C-alpha cells in the first residue's frame, strides 16, 4: 500500500472506530509507530482535523467529511456484491436500502466503468438458501430495532435439546447484542435473563418478539464471533475419515477451535457450553466421524445410533 492510500485508509479507520492508539494503527497497517506519527503529522498539515490525547491515541473531529470517493472496478464490484448479500438475507427495510445504495454506487461510476461493473456483477451471483418461510422478516426487523436502540426484547423460543426430542417452548427475555449469519441461518447473540448467561438464539425459532422500553448496556468487550469464551467449557474431540476432510473443511462447525491432520484422518476440536449444541452436527456425518472425547458424548452418540438402528430394523420398503 502506497502512502497516499495508507493516509486515506487511516482517516477511514479513525472515522469508523473512533479513538485508536498509535500501536494499534501500526499493527493494523503493518508499519512502525514512528511512521504512524509521521502520517498523523502529514494529515494535520493537509487540513485533516486530527485530535490526539495521551493514553487514548488519535481520532478525527466530528463533522469532518472526506471529498467524494472514486471507486476502482474491483472496489465497486465488491460493494455491489455485498449489497446483493444484504438484499437477499436481511429484512425488507434493508433490502430496500441495499437497492438504493447500489444505485448510488453505480451512479458515481464513470460510464465505461459502469458497463464493466454491470458485466462482472452479472457473472458473480450470491444465492441465499433462505426463503421467506425460513426467517420471518418481522422477527428480524424487531431484533434489528432492539439492537440499534439497545432495548430488551421478550419472545417465545423453541429449543430442541436432542435430535429426537420434541421442541420445547419457553418464554424468554434477552438483551440482544448482535445478529450473526452462520451457515445459512440468522442467530441472535445476547444475554438471556432466564439462563443468566450469554446465549445464541436461532432467529427462525423465535416467535412473537416484543421490543420493550427497558434499555440495556452492551459489554464494551463483546465480540459476536467469539466462540472461545469462558462459558464454553466442554471440549469435544472428533476424528473424521480422511476421505471427508475436504467436506468438513467446507462445512465446519461454528464451535470449531482447531483442526489438524492426524495419522488416521482429520482431527477437529470444538469448544461448547453443552453437548446439545453439536450432537446433531456430529450425527450428520454418520459413520465418517468418531467421537474421541468426552465420554459422556460418546455414550449419547451410541444411544442415538442404537435408536436409529431400531427405527430401521423392521422397516419395509413400500
């Protein structure tokens, strides 16, 4: 990255994240702290209102706007493809906003770049496997509003503790911290007041959400994609046949924390709160996977396998 592009990127970084320390910026852009200080001086000399404060680092004064941006073909196509993703996976309001944003991006491009981007966009498509029945848009809309307004939400939740168990319905109250799209499904991550702990709720299992008037404070260190938290105390070791290594890599579990080659196949380590979170994913691999630990999960898999065998022992093909 040349210096001009780096200076622009630093401004965008400070506008997006607020106060940043010199060492953090140096790590982000893979340069020295001394270079960061020189870059900040250059930005101030060029008229960018950079603020600095000992112990906090640097930020950009509120109200400062960059001049109109000029997108390259690659930048434009990535933004438009991102708009396609949002258009197909979020609720109606965001689909409309995605459409208008993509129109504005195209309008800002020179005509010859527009034609090129239109051609490329037609050749790169994102196809979601979500349908209208998979995720109720009114649920997504309510959760999005609750997250933005930091308001507690109450709802009915259907949980499925084991593969053959009947879904259990319970009334929940939660502080929604984030929405995460994982393996074709939306999940709400938040603090569950029933369980007194952080929980992941599949959005398609949520019914009758109600955004309350009660505000909450999101933890400053919260990371929605952190699956190595202190409450994930159960370590699961799985040994897959080498023949399915490629497919396991293609469809990893959200709770995976490590994977490595093993003389007998592909060794995967997961970290979960309880076994119910991954038992169905494990069963989906059939005889191509073996649970090495914990012993309690081995016993549960054996019980499930015996139940499957009984289910098919006297089955007659019509």
